C-alpha cells in the first residue's frame, strides 16, 4: 500500500482537493473590501422575478456588499504562522477516495510543507476513530480470508460483495480481513456480523425487516468494533433500537449519530444509553438532544465532543470535570429554512412568537454554499436547505446563558471551543487564560455577548479567535490586536469596538482603525 501511495503522489500533487468544512463556509477568508455599514439591508421578496418565493415571504436581513463581493468572515489569516486544524480537515469526510487524498495531503503538509510544526490535532486521538470513510480509505481490493468468507456467506440476504466499499477489507498479518461494514442491516444480519474477529467500524443507514415491538436489547456489535456510525435513520424508534445494540458494546471508542436533515422535526435521542461506554469521541448532528446527561461525567477518557444542530440549550454539566476533554464543538444548535421558521415560530402561537430568532451570520454575510450558488439568498423551501441557503437560529433551542458558565466545568486541558451561532450572553472573563491555559481555538461569533475584550486573551497561544457579530465595546487591548500576527482573528460587526489594529487589516462594522507606525529606540518601525 505504501508503494502504491508513492506512485500516486506525483499525480496528487497537481490535484486541488476540496473538502467541505464542517461549518459549510470559508472561515478565515481575508477581508474583501472597505469597511461597510453595520446596518442590515433586506432582500427583495421576489429576487428572481418569476413569482417564486422559497422564503415564504420572510425578509432576509443582509450585510451590505463591499465592492460587489460577499462579505466573508473578515477574519485575518495568520500573517506569519500558517496553521492547519487536522481535526477540522478530516471531520467532514464521507467519501473514501476524498478521505484517502486528504490524508495524504495533510500528511505531506504537516511533515514537509508550509504547516510543518503548525498542525493541531485537538481532540483527534486516532484517524480511524474520526470517520468511517477514513477506515475504508485504508482498505484495498483483496481476496477475503477463508475464515471471514465463511462468516460472510452466512449473512442472510446479503447483497454485498466481499472486500468492496461497503464490506471493506484490510491486510492484517498477511490475510485480508473484514474491517468495515456499511449499509442497511436487519436483526439477523447484525447477529452474524458479531462473529467477524477483526471488524473495526460499522456504519448503519437503515433497518430492514422490522416487525412491531421488536426487542434488540440482547444484541451487541462485534467485540473488535471501536467506531460506530448511525446515519440518516428515518425515525427515532429505529435509532433507539440501534442504541440498545450500542449500549451492549463496551469496547466502542467512538460513536457518531447523524439525523435526517429532510425532517421538519428532528428525532429525539436518548444519550443515557451511551453512559456505560468509555468513549474517546462523540459526535451528533441534526438531532433533538436537548441536554447532555450527567452520566457522561463518567467518560473519563472523552477527548472530543461534537454536537451541532443538536438543540442543546442548557449548560453541559454532563461534561463537568472531564480533564481529558480537548475539543468541544457545539455551534449553531438549530437552523431553520425561512418557511420552517415561519411555520414553527411566526405562526406557532403567542408563546412561540415571543421566542427571539435571527438570521445567522453566514446568511447575513452571504458566505453559504460553494461555486455559482455561493451567497444564495433564496431558499428552496425544503427543510434540508439550511446548509446551503438562508437559515434562522432561535433562542429556545440554543445555548442562551452567560458564556462564563463554560469556565466552571473544569476543562483543564481544553484546546478548542466552538460556540458560534448561539445566544450566549455576558462577557469573556479576564480569568479565561488561567482557567483554560491550553486554549488555542475559540469561536464565539454570532452570539449576544457584550462588554470589554479582556487583555488576557493575548496571553493565550491562539491560532484562531472569532468574536465577530456580538456587542463587544471599548478599546481593543493591544495584546489582542497583536494576535493578527499569528492567529485567525475575527472582530467584525461589533459596532462599539474601538482602538487600532495593524494597518493591513480591516474589520467592517467596528470603529477600529489602522495603527500608526512609530520608531523604536533602535530606529526600527513598530506598530
């Protein structure tokens, strides 16, 4: 396999591998134009002129365009020290070939390229525990070992081919063994899958052959399985059946649960079923989680917790005291296309109408989507279009308490915290550098935070600090302004933020101005 990789390397040097960022946008783009007014503008009801209205009559507030270009995050990329977030690069991969190419690219860049010495893993403990596609990417087209073939032939109604993309094999001690399984399964098939001795990763997208009132509490995954992915299941009841199986699989290290984006009401999930496990990684997306159960506090080896569009709206006390935690990602806890926002909130009775909602920062800045559809302001009207089209976030299904509550959770070794697109309040405590001394990446943009930016943020070795679109005010400490030389710094859309930043950087929607150069005693120019 190493020889094959070397043969392909020259060809892949010419490839421009594009991977969808887990945010679905271009965080960290350079500033695109002059300062713009922070006031919103509204999109016309019928932008296309054809009478269609995928936004159901909802006005979409937008930041004004600068020089006819969409406003990106107006965050400054590091001027001196480029960095690579390996966890983020690998997280969204769901295609094995893309995963394979990306692994090689990351490996080259981190060992020999521009990012040498500046690649950060954060909560990533092992590539194979990150995504199912990364396990498949390490496999090949072999003839399955006789022991595994005998088991494979016992799988009822099995339409998969041995050592294929769905039933992937890897050479282990000279024999091609089944290590990854993906697709729809029945109860009878799961019972046979339990017998594969080297099976490492299982991805289940559908349950087949179900009858009413089935009980799966006596099933478990093979003892060798460490990564399980449950994706796109149509109902919460199917998901709960599989969680019974997961609950009985004590050797699991990584659990990923992805809901179905086409549903208007996301499936509820009972995370207490995972409390008996000793997980290192947990990930969920498009689910109604609500809160993290307190029993998660027993997961003393948990290194990363990723839960976006999970409808989390309480302080995550379930993760209190986890000194093993390095990465906590919980941005945008709910996203609704305009029509669904109208249906659920504006037409949902007095109680729902009173809930504060807003178009998120990506929508207002017109940075959603890729290629020709980038910056699209007209929704298709389908529930799943919140990733590419305009969307709204609402307070009742988001974090809506003071940010300082996170600093009470005892995360002594945390390195990465992404909480953008919520309704967090209050300020950033000056003690943050003492409580989270290892923090490198902090996203707080698009919240309701306020107050002064503490100078203590400049004491942290940041590679990313995003404070965009809040209500921070007062002079920007020079210690924080100096972060532009080594970090991706975002300050835009804080109207009362004053002070100066290095002259090459602009932050629209603030009162920041370029710093003047001064001469030091040695005659050198300084900012």
